[in-house]
């Protein structure tokens, strides 16, 4: 197993990052479709159940990721980042990590406050108990608004985050994205992907 070193993310950090990212993009799409399109009620019920089950998996993985973040050694920021970039990236990462917890908890709260009283079947295996909250239409509307707005805020931040990762890779040619893909550039330096290192010009009149 790969271990955290100063300049790289470890196996668990990389695995959890990409798994959570994949599931979240799926949930955002599924949430939007199941909520806004007119579909057969049986299919809609099933989509809601899948959404809730996978959303609870994300909650578990995000909690695990948070614990891992606190416990494991963390790679230092890529040295080519300036002080403002370091602060901005730390703030974005913290906000993303926090939203990965807040969004599913708010979703669970919607399911727990709706007067429709529909059970949450976790992958048709067990029933997840509702949070101990009163059921009312006002409560459902409120938590539904919180769930939707935090979910779309997560989408906006993730888009910014992806744009930053692509900018670092294709414009700055540094190792920000490579580190999260488990690949490593030269310790602490830029990874020049396209252009070879410049060679010194031969001195005039000197025989090679
Ligand atoms: C990171 C995880 C999650 C994401 C990204 C997510 C995303 C979304 C999105 C985008 C919507 C549509 C909002 C709209 O357009 O109105 C939605 C709706 C919904 N989600 Fe989630 N969700 C997550 C986790 C959960 C969990 C864990 C549950 C419940 C256990 C849940 C229950 C619901 C319900 C009940 C709705 C429909 C709300 C309504 O009828 O207004 N979600 N979700
Ligand atoms: C909803 C989806 C995503 C979420 C919630 C998310 C969240 C995060 C978080 C919390 C970190 C900090 C990890 C740590 O410090 O241990 C991080 C790092 C990173 N993410 Fe994402 N991410 C998402 C999607 C993506 C995607 C699609 C890409 C690539 C295009 C990406 C590229 C990166 C990179 C390159 C880093 C490392 C940045 C650095 O070392 O400074 N992420 N992400």
C-alpha cells in the first residue's frame, strides 16, 4: 500500500476522492432528473430510493475521508503555488469536504420531515430510521430548500475546483492534478509536460 509522503497523496486519499467525486456527480444528475421530470411514479419511487441509498453511502465515505484527513500525514502544497492560491485552495477544499457532509444530512432531514412518511430502504436491504424530527409540510419545504441549495452550491464549487485542476495541468504544467492521480513529478518542482528543458547554446568556435 502507498503511504503518505511529503509530496504525494496516499492510496486512501486518492481512492476516496475519486469515488466520492464520481458518486456526487451521479447524485446531482439523478436528483435533478427525479425531482424535475414527469416520470412513471413507480420509476420515480425507485429513483428516489437509489438517490437516498447512494447519498447515504456518500455521507459514510465523506465522514471516513474527514477522519482520514485528520489522522494521516498530509502532503504539503505544491511549491509553485503562491500564498493566495494556497489559501484559496485550502478554503475550497474545506468547503467541498464540509458540503459532502451537509448535503446528505440535509437530504436525510427531508426524508425525515416529509408528511408522506415514505421509508428509506437502503439498497432494499434495511430500512434507515428517520432522524428524530417532527413531520410537517413547512419542515419538508424548508429542508428541501436547504438540500437543493447546498447541493447546487456544491456543484458550483466543484466546477470551480475542476477548472482550477485543469488550469494547473494544462496551463501551469505543475503537479497539482498528477498528485491526485497518484503520479508524481520531480520532487517539489514543475512537471513540464510538453516542452523539453532548454539546452545551453554551443559556444562559438568551439569544436564538439
Ligand atoms: C451528496 C449527496 C447528495 C446530493 C449531491 C444530492 C443532490 C440532490 C439534488 C440535486 C436534488 C434535486 C434538488 C432540486 O432540484 O430540487 C435532490 C433531491 C432530493 N434528495 Fe438528495 N442529494 C444527496 C443526498 C441525499 C440523501 C442522503 C438523501 C436522503 C437520505 C436525499 C434525499 C433527497 C430527496 C428526498 C430529494 C427530493 C427533495 C424534494 O422533493 O424537494 N439526498 N438531491
Ligand atoms: C464533487 C466532486 C469533488 C469533490 C467534492 C472534491 C473534493 C476535493 C477535496 C476535499 C480535496 C482536498 C483533498 C485533501 O487535501 O486531502 C480535493 C483535492 C483535489 N481535487 Fe477534488 N473534488 C471533486 C472533484 C474533482 C475533480 C473532477 C477533479 C479533476 C478534474 C479534482 C481534482 C482535484 C485535485 C487535483 C486535488 C488536489 C489539489 C491539491 O493538491 O492542491 N477534484 N478535492
